[in-house]
C-alpha cells in the first residue's frame, strides 16, 4: 500500500533547528535536529509520524534559504562547541531525490564549521550523490538497523539489512563518518540472537575506524501510537502483546530488567569489536547505572 | 448499547478508537458486561484493551463465561485485575515475589496492588529490598528518579505499619 504521494512544498514558519526532543527524565545526548522536510516515503509500523495525519504527506520546506540563515546563526552561538546536528528526526534524510541539493549544501557546512558534525540518517540506499563528492568524518551517514525478520514484518518498502550494511561500508570506505542506530530494538527473547548476529554482520563489514557512534533504543510507544499501529495494520501486531510498562514519561517500554539485558548483551558485543561510542536513546539514569559496557568517554560525549 | 455508553459517559476519543478496534466477539462480550455492571470509562478502557491484547496474543476471547461469573459476583474491577494478571504474567509474578519479600521484613499493613504506573518501581525494588533500611533508601532514590509519582501509595502504608 502506497500511502504517500509526491512531495509537496510549503513554507516553514517556525524554527528549522531544535534540540532533539528526547523525553522527560531521560538522559539527553546533546543532539540537535534540522528539518528541511517532514514526512517519509517508508511505511514502518512503529513510526511516530504515522499518528500525525498531516505528516502522511511529505512536505518539503520551500524556504531553505531561511534554514541556512538559521544554521549560520546557530553555529555562531555554538562558538567552538562540538555540535551534532541531524536531519533524520522527522524524515528519512536520504530517501528523497528532491532533497539531494539541500543535503549537499548541508554537508558543505562542515567545511565552514569544523566543530559541526552533520548526520544524515536513512533506511535507504541512496548514497550515490555522496559518493561523488569528497568526504570527511564530520559528515556522518547513518543507518537504522534491525534484523531482516523485523525489516520484513515492520519496515515496509525500506532496503534490506544487507543493502544497508553494504552502503555503510561504501560510505566508510569513501571516508565518511558512519553511525548506526539499533532503534527500535524489539526486546523479545527470541530476537536477541538476531540482534547479536546483526552486530557481528555489521561490524565485520563496516570500517570500524569510521564508525562515530552507535545508538540503541528499545521499542517504546505512547498510547496514541499503539492505537495508530492497530488501526493501520489490523490486529496482527503481536509485538504489542509483549509485557510493557508505563514509564514516568508516559511512554510504554519493556520492563527495566529486559532492557538492561538487551542493552548489555548488544553493547558488550559491540565493544568486543572496538571501543565505539555506544549509547542509549531515551533512557534515564535508572537504566544507565545498570549498564556495564559504558565508559566515561560516552558520558562525556552525551554531556557535551 | 456501546454507543449509548459512549454518549452517556462522554467517553474520550481514545476510548472510542479502542472500542472501534474490538472484533465482534469481544464487543459482544463487553456489551454483555454492561448488562450487569456499570464500569466507569477508565475501567471499561482497561477491560477493552486488556481483552484485546489477550485476544491478539492467544487468538481466544478472554471474556468467557468464567470471566462474566467473576465480574458479576466479585465486581468488574476485580475481574479486570484478574484479567490483567493473565495479560502481564511475568510482571505479576515479580510483584508476587516482591510482596513476599516485603512481608518477610516483618512490617505490617503493607499492601501493594497491581498498578501499571508503579511497575518499574516494583521491579527495581524487588531486587534491592532486604531490610526496612533498604526500603527507606530506595524510597529516596526512586522519589528523586520519578518525582515521587505514586510512591506515596507504597510508602505511606510502610510508614503506617512501622
């Protein structure tokens, strides 16, 4: 089912750059989002964009000049502080050819601002334009990863795991920074081995020295998202029948012991390859203090 | 009948959406509940979502004759609690362990009831409480973590029984 039509344009009257919203009571990772568009051509069952009716169409902001002006003044305010900025919060960064030119201009900003690390997060294979230009490690191409069985069941119209890993290898070999996002992780016991195997498959393929960071995030949902998932995909969403707990930020998550088990298993496997910055998305100190693969360097990164 | 309930109780949009998702057998069973009980909207919502989750999980209608017997004899709230224990088997088992652990501390009037808003705290507590002092230490820690939400329920009973 194709829900999305051709992208339309609109004017963004608000801000283009915002601190990543994270969630109340969770450790923030000092990440900023920049949004040249909103909406996504993919159809992932769990995506929060699905419950914003207005986001089911892709809208590209026509006033990109305003976005770049805002970016310059934002970077001026950051002075020399390392700044991680990414376009993948409300859209897939690379899926749309209409954004190639804007992406290229955004990537060029790393020449002007050496403290800027800009991330393009995707589930696509559209990196050809990037492979034709000079790379640097502050331009980070990143992929959301899930085992192929999860891609098949929950990430409609996205590229396969192998395609994503192959692209990450090409990007790293070309000299780009690479980031990996294991998010959402479906923390069902039967899937743990698949996640560990995913780590093996990825880290034995992608050049390790080019991996800037890896994030992990357990599947979480709001009541609204659950209703939306059930309405869109019918009553076959057995993933929603695992035992979830309502957390203090109103989101439902797997129980703490299950999250700690998965994070430690996957994080330790990652660390067995190299000392890659690895952190958890939208988790609080109650989880962090049970994590044994963590190191001080990561916390330093998070609080930059 | 369900439409009358929605109208008379001014149900929220999320309850309406949830009820619209119920397959015919569950909807029929919920309507049967309304013939002998008057659940308030939050209870009806818990009933509907728990029943729906169990139906998706097992393929069977959990609102069977046994459920109706319990609901009509002990009340709908107790019946929904029982249903939720089935839905959250692992968590229920942890709660049971926690209750045993706390009762082993020799404190009186400790009463912990199944409450999804407190589950995280319960699980955390279960692995850390071995003495009355531990209970106090955990209280402070948890209060700072989750801004005290709901904790009074646990610790008021603890202090009362001290």
